[in-house]
C-alpha cells in the first residue's frame, strides 16, 4: 500500500482506488456519472480532494443497500457546495430511502414465502389461482408477475390468503 502523507489534501486516482478499495475504472465511472469530481493538473492527471474518500464510501454503502446510482446522485446533489456527507446528512438521506427499502424487503419476503408455490400469478400455481387471481384479475393490471411487487398489489392478495368470492364483500 502506498503511504499517503497524513496532511496531503489531494489524492491521485491510484491512491484513491487503493484507499477506498474501489477499482480505478469504477472511480472514472463515478466521476462520469457526477458522483465524485476531480481537478486536472497541468499534465491532465486527475487529483481528488481527500474528502472524496468519504463520498466514495457513501456511494458504495448506498449501492450495497440497493439504491440506484441515479438516486444516490440526486441525494448527493442536495448537499451544498458538493461537500462531503456528514453523519446528519446520512441520517436524513437514509430516512428518505427507508420506505423504498421496506418495500423491497417486503417483496423479497413474499418472494421467499411463495417461491415453491407461485411466481406471482405469472403463473405456475394453476390449482390455487382460482382463489388468488379469479378471472385473471391480475392480468388486467399488466404483464409479468404482479403479486410480488407490493407497490402494484397489496399484501392481502396472495395465494396463502383466501380471496373473497364475487358474492362476498372484502373484509
């Protein structure tokens, strides 16, 4: 590992890659997407402010949570003067992402629970679909698996939950 002076205010792309654990090509990609920025030397070499380390860590953590790069960029763009995210910034931004993550967790739990019986009325559970999807009601909502995405079909409509018949009122 190349030792960078503790008081060095700027890092080369190689130093940033080594310190952050992110490939140089990924750093170039992040820069092209506007997630990080650099200045160019007279010899056209990139130089990153030392705070970029925290910004890269922020991007990597958000990616691990499944947050799309576009959403990460929008969040970072909310920071004044392209400053490094602070603990308070992370708390605010992560709170905004919480609902999206909760939806994804619920979708994955439903997928796990229905994995052996159903693919969300796409459909492999023909012996049960008359209850879960009478008259192919979900087919009218669009193509693909509909029950897995909780934003499209609320959790009360699933194969394990008996569905109301035409003569019964929903609970």
